[in-house]
């Protein structure tokens, strides 16, 4: 479980997060939703120790974020940030290989190599393994970064808008895949998603944020309701049901 | 598939031997065993010079790779980021303030000012608009110009313009004899240190967030990189003068051929850098034989042409 | 008082300022002995400084208009390095003796002509299409400058390895030594070029909007680009022949001009730029030569200040 206690955060004096206290359940797919500027990515970055905590505390499986060495945290959680532009000319297999670095620090074992192969297979990249990052499409590169995160073999995965650059089919496949990892391998995954129906369709737990505060949290059926979503986005929405999951309609 | 490293090593070796046999004095390698004079020329002049050129090329090329990783931009090198000029500034200050200080003290001070110059460059480009990839090298070249202007001004005040000219204009290795080049081994050692940390530099090149996510603190890696670049630049400037473009074009060419798996590519980068500078040095010695054109001048022409080709040849073969 | 347009007042003010510093330059501390000789020397230098200032200023503003960009200047794009390279190549092609026996005027006019042709050829292709990737264009220019300078030194060494020092000395700008033989020609040519540029003013105003706006407005874009680049070539030849390369001076002047003039009309911009540049050079040379006793270093100080100004422009994102 990730426990977040009294976290405030500001950038140049502008408050981004106000006294956030919540917990993210273990063994579930958690979706962070909310309008632009709600503080979702900031919260994720704080948990991922990409931004330094200004106040409050974060504990991940009992480890205090500010007291645990960063190398150790890399064995507990893997992070995919937004804006992953890389100027190095790397092959996909080399990029994915860096996911194993926290485990071997420069001396990869046979086990590490096997994990890399597995991650490439899992994200359907085996055929592209020897291609350079600048020779594949944006979606393929995005999958390579996901595979690298996966290769880190951590209990926790934190993904900031992983559906960027993915078309409908690949986005669906990825969400399905993440749900599968949670179900079959007991992973805990937290994603920031913009398209709310992906949260509706695949998440086990939803945290809705607005203006740096948590508006609601709980199972999708409880959070993704007409009054709450209309308040969250300041847009009237209708919520239907499709194959037993909520379906949010906001067409015109 | 052709393995790049053995090929480059073979090319370097042939250039090395060629370099030993060329010069104003006619010396045969075979005669060196029996002829004391030939042996003297070889051991005291030719070999030191050739080694100096090889070490310079290898160290500068590796420093360029490191610089490109920490700046995350393919179009920079130690000579286009104010590093070399800053080293020259430190050296000039030592010449004026403490002319009797031993060589190692001067080298140390030059390395420290080079470090300060590179750090200033890093701070500068962090404030540049993020998407302006091409403006990073422009900012670096202009910063070099500004620091160069300071050096020129001080040199003018103390009547040292000629002296400074040998560092900041085209570098040459014609005066290198035994006893005058050995500090370059330190530059070589710095390049080897960079090789040992190859993985860390590669991860740093993926971005701070990725590095942190993998449990690697970017700050110390950045510091190590800046130290490698600064030490190499300072020692090269002090010993042979400015050799432009090596650190810029060699890593780019190697990257195009074999990618940026640094652990594998750094030895190739070093060999290729050594070969390129050796070739330019040989050209410089032959073109107006028995006179010499400084190797830095040849590199200025060859390097800028290669750079322009790199700039206009798209990376993507096809999509 | 209120009838006078602010821009006219600005031009009058700048002209007055230039007159004051010029008077100060000519008469300050004039000795009684050899009065005529020193007066002549000072007047020559004054005319030289004003010519160089005007040439650099007008060529920079013109070039920025062609590039539709406020950071590019002819010097940053390697224009003056090209001039020096061409000079060396001419020596090689014509042979040293033939070159030396040529009259100064003929030599100079040939150089101006060749530089114009090269400028149109090179920068016309580089900038003509509207230079989509402006960062790459700047980088190309900077690298071309390095290439031209290296090639120039290289050829200089081939000519005569012993005179490397002399070749190098021409690569450093100095406002101290102005070639008096060239001066009448330089003044005449630059006056003509500046007059022509001012005449083209209204069309240049449209050109500055960029190709995609200018062409739909019915401007003969390519012809004007070629014409403007030719004028830039002439003016760069003048300033480089007189004092050598000054990389960042034009950038400072153009920056100040756009800030002060408060208009995009070239009939105002060009004279304002010329006056500002001439005033800075005369006042700067006065300060450095007479007050500080550092006659040779004005160019270095301008490079320093100009480089910092350029970095400032980069940081503020004023590149586009």
C-alpha cells in the first residue's frame, strides 16, 4: 500500500497540491483522473520521488520515501514519465535493458537477459528489438518505454499518461495488459489517464482530483457518477453502462 | 556484419606507423635498431608526438560523447561549450599571477576554470526554451566567443596575445617532444574513467526522470561527466592547443553506425577520434612539406564539413 | 512641437548626438604643433568609423529582414569570414604580384562584386525558402563561419608558411587602423547602397513579414531577396575591408534600433540604425583611445558585450 499523509506542494509560491492524504491499495489498478492542472501528475511525481516532498510523508509498502535510498526504491517501484524524448541513439533492446540496471548496476546476468527478452515479448517488440529508437513509430517507442518499466520487475508501476501516442487498439491492448498484470501477477499499478473511459473500463480504484485536492476516491462505480463527474470537469456528462462497466458519455 | 572496433584499430595502427616515418628528417623504422641518431629522432620526437596526437584524439572524442550525454544534445562538444576557452583563461591567469608555479598546479587551475566554464554552460542551456535543440550548440559557441574575448582582452593588457594565440587558435603538435606531452596520459585516464561509468552516462542521457526512476541519482554522474570533460579539455589545450570538432563529429559518426550503447561504443569512439586526429596531423605535415600546417587548422576544415553533412543528412533512413 | 512625429525627433536627436561626439573626437586636446596633420588624421578616422558603423547597421537590419528573424546577422552567418576567404583565394588565383599591382580601387570593386555573387548564391539558398528550421539555419551559419575562417588560415599558410602571423592578424578586428586609400571608394559605395536600401524601404517592410505573408501580398519575393542580399554583400565588404570582422556589433545595433525606433518601417529603421552604430563607434573609440588609453581593444569589448546580448536574446526566447 502507498500511504500519503498531509502532502502540500507548491511551485514558485503557487500551490499545486493542498494537504493530500490518501492511500493507494496494493494489488489493484488505480486510475488518477481529473481536469488539466488538477495536480495528478504532480502527485504521481512526488510518489515516484521525481519531485522532492515539501511537506508531509509518503510511505510505499512501509518504506518512508524520504528515508529510503533511491537505489532501493528502484527495486520497489518503476516509473514512466511523460515526455520521454531521448537524443541517444539506442536500440529498443538496449533501452529495455536499462530497466534491469537497478538489479545489476552494470554486470547483467543470464537472468537479467531473460527478463529483457520476456519484457520485449510481452509488449510485442521482439521483431523490433534491434531497431533504433528513432526508426520506430511513436507508439512503438512508447511501448518500448513501458517494456523498460516492466523489465524493472517491481511490485509497483507508476505510469504518467502511458496512453500518449497510442492509437485506440494499442491503448486498449495496453490497459487490458495492465489489468492482466494486476490480476495474474499481483502487480500494483497506478496510472494517470486523460480519457476517462479507460479508467471506467479497466480500473479497480479511482482517485478523482481537482484544483490540487482529492474530490472523490473509491471503486469506479462509486466515483464515476453523473453528479460527481459533472462537478469534476464542469461539463454535463451522462453515465451509462456497457458490459457491466460505467460508460461516460460527453459527446456534444 | 563488419565489427567496427577491429577495423578502426587497424586503421589507427597504420596511421600510427605512418606518423612515425614522416617528418623533416628522413628516418627509417628499421634503421632505428642500429642507427643511434635515428633512434633518438624516433624516441625523443616522433614517438612522443604521435602518442600525443593519439591521446588527444581519443580523449577529446570520449569527452565529446560524455558532453553529449550530459547535455542530451548531439550537436555539442567540449570545444563548443566554452570549456576549452575557460581552460585557456585559467592558464593565462596562472601565467600572469604565478608564473613560477609548477606545471601540475597550472594544469589543476586550468581544469578548475574549465569545470567552471562547463558548469556555466549547463546552467545556461537549462534556461533555454526546451525544444530549441539547435540553439544549444549556438549558445555554446557564443559563450566560447565571450570567454575568448575575455582571454584576448587580458592577454592584450599583458602583452601575451601571441602566447595565448597558440592555445586558442588552431592547435598544433609540431613542438611536442619527450617530456612535453606526458600529462596527456592523465587525459587518457579520464577517458578510461568515463568508459567505466558508461552505463551511468547512458542512463543520464535518457533524462533525469528516467535516471531517478531507475534509482540513479543524476547529480553525481553529471559531476563526474563535467570533471572528465574539463580535465581532458584543459590538458589538451595546455599541451597541444585547441583541436576543434573532434569531440563533436566523432561521437556522432560512431552513433550513426553503431548506436549509443556506450559500453560498446566508447572504445570505438576513442579509436576513431585518435585515427581522425592522426590523419589530420599527417595531412598537416605533408601538405606543405617540409613545413607544417597545425593539426587544429586541418581539423577546423575537415570537422566543419563533416558537421554540416551530419546536420543536413536526416537520421531516419526511412519510415 | 506636437506636429513633429516622434520618429523624426528621434532621428534629429541621434544626429545631434553624433555631431557632438564627432566634434569632441575632432577637437578634444588638439595640440598646437602639427595641427593640420593631426586634424587630417582624426577626420579620416572619423569618416572611417561612421562609414563602418552605417555599413554594419544597415547590412544587419537588411539581413534580419531577409531572414525574417531578429537574431541572425551577416557576421553570425559567416559573411565577413567569407569575405576574408575570398580575398585570400583572389590572391592565389591572380598570383601575388598581379594582385599587388592591381590598383586598390579595382581590387576592392572586384572583391565587392565576387562577395555579392557568393552571398546571393549561398545565403539565397539557405534563407530563400523561408528557413523553416531557424535553429539549424543559425547553426549552419556559425559552422560556415568557422569553415571559412579555417580555410582562410589554411590557404594563408599555403601561400607562405612564414607569414602565418600576418594572416592571423587580419582576422582580429581593429578600429585603430583604417585603410585610408580605400576610404573614398568605401564612402561612395556605402552611400549608394544605403540610399538604395532606403528607397526600397516600403517593399522591405513587406519582406520582413516573411515569405508566406509577403508573397500573397503580391511582393516579388525572390527578386527582392536577391537585391537585399546584394546590398548586404556590398556593405559587409566595406566594413570588413576597413576594419576586419566584427561579429556581434550589428546584433547590438539592430537590437537597440528595434527597441528605440518603435516602428517596423525601414525608412525609419535604416537611418536610426546607421546613426546609432556611428555614434557608438565614435564615442567608444573616443572613450577607449583618449580616456582609457586602450585604443586597440574596443572591438574585443564590443564582442564581449555583443555575445552576452546574444545569449540574453536566446534565453528570452526571442529567436523567432
